[in-house]
C-alpha cells in the first residue's frame, strides 16, 4: 500500500474492511502493479538472513539446524 496512489490505498482499505473476498483479482492487480510481491520477497529474504545470523554462535544441534532450515524454507518455497 505504501507504493500505491491514494485512490488505490483507499480502495484496498475498503476491500479489507468489508471483507470483499470477490475483490481478490483487484487486490492482486494492485500488488503486481506496485511491485509489492517483489518487495515482500526481498524483505522476507532479509528477515531470513537476519534470523540465520542470530543463530551464529550457538552450538550446532538438531534444533539449530531446524531453525536454519525453516528460515530458508520460508523464502524458498514455491507456494
């Protein structure tokens, strides 16, 4: 929403507030038009990298390995 014009922001607010599930194509078009999906993927990668960095210094064990895997999976999954 931060990258869209005021009219689009207002329309998206209305859709969310009213729970207009039928407006999903409109929401997806707005996300695509503003590059929202690429932005979200980039931010997710940054958060995953920060999560992995936070694990540095911990003894390697199955729990730490699982957390690393989870951070990677969250940004690499296809759905």
